C-alpha cells in the first residue's frame, strides 16, 4: 500500500507540473503508465494475479497480461477499458506517430501504431493486432513457444 501511495503522490506532482506549463502544453500531453509483466507469485511474496493463472516468468496470462493506462486530453473516447491486444513493442510506433513522426522507414520494427485503438476504442477502430508471439525457447532440439490469438 505504501508503494501505491508513493506512486500516486509522485504522478500527481508530475501532472501538476505539466498543467502549470499552461493549457497549450497540457492539452498536447499524453501520460502512459504500464507494467512490465505479471506479479511475482512465489511463496513468501505478496504478488496476486487472480483471477489470472501464473505470474512473473510464466507464459500464463498472469505472467503476460498487465494493467496499463493512458491519460490525455487527446483521447477521443476516454474513461473506458480496452481488452484488445497491445504489446510493449507497440508503444514506440504509437508515440512516434502521435508526435507527428514517421516510423515506416525503421526496418525490423515489431510494433504497430495503436493510437486509434487507444484513443477511440474498438468500436471506432479496427484492432491492429490479432495475435502476439510471447516467447520462443530452444533447448537442445526442442522448441517451445507461446502465442495469444
């Protein structure tokens, strides 16, 4: 609980500083907060991913599916939950595009621009992702992987 309170206070200070710059600055701001992976659920830890199975370092939903939020005056349909597939690699092209940049010339980029989905929601934008490859492991001659569709 102490960490949540500290994060809440810190994010509040960042928001206040951004708003103090004036409406032109604040109205062009986007705040993204995202976790890296599921909580640590080993014995002795306090991580809980219920109702999802598994946790950090697993290929179950509890280790892969994470909370995130986006706050911005630029969002057309704010205050909702989006359950479509967004991968960590999507943040780079999404933010570059939002800033007016062109990421199409960057070769080997695995991410896709998700801002229409994030801003408007699936009712107004086709989901750019239909699958995510989570992991590929090769141990000896055995290859294992996990994909979500």
